[in-house]
C-alpha cells in the first residue's frame, strides 16, 4: 500500500466532503473522514487494503451525496455567516 495512494484518497475524500452545501452534513463528513483515517493509521497488510477499499467506496458515496445535496440549495447556516468585527476602543 503506497502512502501516496492513501494521501490522494484522503485529499479526495475531504474535497468531496467540502463540496456539500449543507453545513451539518459537510462538517459531519469531514469529521468522519478524519476519524476514519485516524482509526486506520497503524493498519498494515490486508487490514490496510480493506480500509483503502472502504475509503474508495466512501468516496463514491460522497460524490453521489454531494451531487444530491447540491441539487437542493439551502440558505446559509448561522454557523457559516461571518460575524462583523467590533471596532477596537
């Protein structure tokens, strides 16, 4: 298992997760990607290959979900709106 393949998969998963317009779903997907890679950090051999295949399946699922969620845009969440900065006194 090549570390460049794993790093590429990680970047692709995060990129797809960040394409989702819905704040809660996007943040959940990003957290799950990071947690999944943290869980399998020490995996080797068949376990690493199984985790990589699971990552590829998750990438396909995320691509489908991003397409579906982006078909139905929503207003920005309160969490996404920038707060105006107060002037310093």
